[in-house]
C-alpha cells in the first residue's frame, strides 16, 4: 500500500478542516486500492489509520460519488467505477505514452511477449500501460502499483539515469525490503548493477518484485538525456532464455530510439 501522507496544516483556523477531510478520504481510497479483493470496514479503517465511524462516513460519501462501492450481500467495500474515468484522463495526459504505444505493439508483435511502460513518481515507479503477450501464458502486470526503484529491471534503468548526487540521496533515505530471493537489498550490490546498466545500456531482472518473471528494460530519455520512463519486456521464467534476452534488447533499442525521435519531433520549436 502506498504510504499515507498526512496533510500539514497551519494554525487552528477553519481553513485547515477541508485539508484534513481530503487527507482522510485519500487514505480511505489508498486502503481500498491496497487489496485486489473487497475489504471489510474494519480492514479499511485499520489500513487508513482511522476509527471505524470515520471510515464509514467517508465510505458513504465515496459511494455516493461513485469512487467506492459496497456489496449488498457481504457488506464489503471496493473501489467504484469512477476512478477508471480519472485514470483514463491521467493516461491521456502522459505525452510519452502516445509515442510509446505504437512501438510497444511492434515489440509485442515481434517477440510475442508483454511490453510495459513505467514512469517514476518520487521513490517509486508505476506501470502505466502494457501491451499484452499473444502467448497463451503471459506475465501479468500490476498497473498503478508502486514499485521501489531498487527492485526490477525497469526500476534499475531509471536509477541508472540519475545524477550521482540524486542517486546517493535516494540511497540514504531508502530502507530496502526483500520481495523475493533475488531482490537486491544491499547498496554495494545495487551500485554494481547500476554500473553495469550504464555500461551496457539495459537491465535484466529475475523475479525481483514479481515472482516467476524475467524482465529486460531500457530507459526512455528526453532531449537532455534525463531518463523519464522505462520500457520493459516481461517474460515468464519458463520461456526466458539468452535468445529471448538478446531479441528483447534489440527490439527495445529500436523502439526507444523511435520513441525518443518522435518526442523530439513533437516538441514545439523555439
């Protein structure tokens, strides 16, 4: 679950009340999104760090606004349909996505594996779009889930694109957690991997965040050379091989070059 960010208010005036209300509603939404199955009132209240009466009042408002829904038989809560509309608008407002989608489809058609676009937000990356594999068994993607920048190939290409000062600041404030036996959780090991990524231009991971999945990733950079997104091929462990890795690297390299050229052409002159 996304860590709750409490609103900071000034003074004791009435202007602080709406900020606290929004903060609490956001925490309830995060609590709803933290699990893929419906949750009880008690579970939501605990995740949001609210009393059950407060969580109940907020949920009632969210249901009225279409942001949440309740099962009439079980009484459990889930996200409503309205966040889908909001998410669609967010996706439309991501410029790199428009240029990436044709290239992602080209990779998928070429190597028959799932292709994913990720963006960095703070100390995490988020998968924002994917083009699914045509194989009967693909690698499921977690769209919109916060993924630490130290876990996985797509994360590492974003870290490798940081300036040294920014990278060291990130490492200083980050507590590493192990998501699998292959997650890199020590700074020396991670720095060594980042050095390799900078040298060869791509990253490879083996189930570091999502079990039983391999990934090959390259960064997408803007005109200044700053990594603004990551493109990766996701392959089930049973199908991964040196040949698949090599084909993925070649397809990603061609795609990233095309995306960066398209973004440069679309940039307003002057």
